[in-house]
């Protein structure tokens, strides 16, 4: 693993502080960034899980039942994200 700071870690330190204001601990802002990173990772995992379920032949109704949404809502949110990206054949 790299010793470099992630954008989430480095961002609070990059904020220019007003010299007339006492420096504050940025751990609260760092925590927000870390939580956002967790949400983004979870969303990626969810899309991958839905894509795997579709590839395994699951219906939108089955997937929607697990998600607690309607079939239409599940399909609207995930259909385009779960389809393979077409490749362009250039000759």
C-alpha cells in the first residue's frame, strides 16, 4: 500500500486557514470524507452484485424484492449500469 495520502486524507489539510482564526482539528471533515468513500465503495459493490445477479439469470422482480423497491425502480436504477459496454471494432 502506498504511503501517499488519499484525496480524502489530504483535502482537509489543503484548506487555506484564515490566519486570524485559531487552527481547528480537521478530523470531523476527514470523517465525512471517509464516510463518503465508504458510500461510494458500497454503491460500486451493489452495482456489481446486481450485475452478477442479472448475469446469473435473476429477474428484475427478484432483485427488486431484495432491494425493497419496485421492479421498475430497480430496472431504472441499474439496467444501464449492469449491461456490458459495447466495444467498437475499428478497422
